[in-house]
C-alpha cells in the first residue's frame, strides 16, 4: 500500500489536478513483503501515457498522480522469498505491477492481458485498494514477478524506454514472426515506438521502410536509424510504387490517418499491427478480404517477452535514442512530447536530480 505523508519515505513529482502540472511530493511506499523487491530508481522514461493520465484525458485519473512506467534502477532490498534478484542487481519495472497470477494469460506469461485486469504501475488500483504511484519517484516496491533483470553491461538510462516503448513493438514483431531475415517491414511514424521498431527490424535482418508525414525525418531515418527506405506518406506516387511489396507493417502513429493506403502496400497474407492510438480505425473490407490480410492490435507485453527483449537488446547492442533530463525539466518535457519535439525518448535522471 501507499500513503500520503509530509514526511513520507518516497520523494516524487506528482500532478495534483487535470492541469497536469507536476511538482514535488512525498508519500510512503508499502513495507517490503516476502515476495517483493525494493529498488532505488535511477531512471524513468517519459511516455505519452504520462501526458494522458496527468491531464485526465480518460476521465479516471486519481490525484495526486505520480506518473512513470519505464523504470530502471538498482535493488536495495529483497523479501525473504525472493530468489531471482539480490541487492545491487540492475532491474526494470514496466507498465504493470500486479495481476491475478492464476488465469490462462498469467499462466502463459502474458500478464498484461490478465482476465481480471493487470494493475498498472501508476494510477492503478492494487489488490489492497491503494492507488499505484509510478517512477517519477525515488524508489518503488514491486512483487518480484513484475521485475526484470537488466544485463549488467546495458546502460540503465537506455533500458528505461524499453519497458514500454520497446516491448510495445517487440511483442507483436515476435507474435507475428517479423523476425525472418529478408522479409520487408513498413514502420508508420518515427517517434519513441517507431524508431525502436526500425532498430528491431534491422537486428532481425528485415528490409525496413519508414513512412512519415514529415520529410525532415528522412536523413535520421536512413542514416541514424538505418532504415532502407523513407517514404513521405502523402506522396501518392511514392506510395503506389510500393504496392503489394511489404510483408509486415507496424503502425505507431497516434494521430488520425487513413488505413487503406497502407493496407494496399501489404503482400497477400501480410500483417498490419496497430500499436498507436488514433481516435478511429476505418478501412475498406475489400482491402483485407482480397489480399487475405490481417489487421491486429497489441499493447505492451508479458513478463516472458519483456525479459527476452531486454536480453536481446543487450546481446545485439540495440539502444534507444534518448535525451536525458533532470526531474525539474519534466513539465517542459511533457509539453515537448505533445509537440513531438523529442528524438526519440526523454529519460529522467532520477538518481542525480530528485533530491
């Protein structure tokens, strides 16, 4: 459980109302349980979910609200039953911190799809009725099942964005077998999620095409991120030239956009996976009937895939492109995120700035 307290044991930055403005805040984390890991947070990634929840976009925000679900840190204490972690280990915590642990999805390592609902890392209601508080804070106490080992040779600042942005694209890529060398992948949108989809595509040996509304991203897409092609999605000629050429598309765009132009780029039996959040999805049934195409959705990932992804990134030298900031810059960072003015993920240096 957590409790508000002026002399609480946890320092944080929280939003107190739907303005979303963050300011210093203190509260108490729950006492360490026998199956819990307590970690000092060193870094926390800034995700668009932080904007959505601090500003009550879904109408369910519970204030004071401490955001942050891309958490990396160092174990400071473990419960008596914990065997997977020890003091000093580098660990991560992602988008959820509890689940029923008994349904078919939990039993299959897909806890994010728990039948009774996974408990989100912040603004969630835990089994004891308390509201969860996230990673814009000095430490966190989490059941060991929902903690992940970050390889010692992998920077903690780089690991943070993998816990949401990374796993959100890695999970559907593995589920739909987008790891077959020589196949072709289209990535719609080049933000926090999209740039990692490009990096994973490269590591899997795919031929990667980036689609963006902005020609300004071409040079970085090709030279920094290593995409094979860059297409301005509003250019009909460029789009038509790629008709029926892609095996897979990952759509990371959250703004509203047409789907038919992209579906027409898929080969027969091609797959488009939606991981962004446009306000609606509309397409002609003929575009999936005639080409035997699949439109799928995905969100975050289970514990098994998350650990696998962290190990894969360390083994293949995959690092997000990050801008490290102090906690005092968090409000400006959220404003810049809304304006898409970040390349490609903000990461808060909690360890050195939250005092």
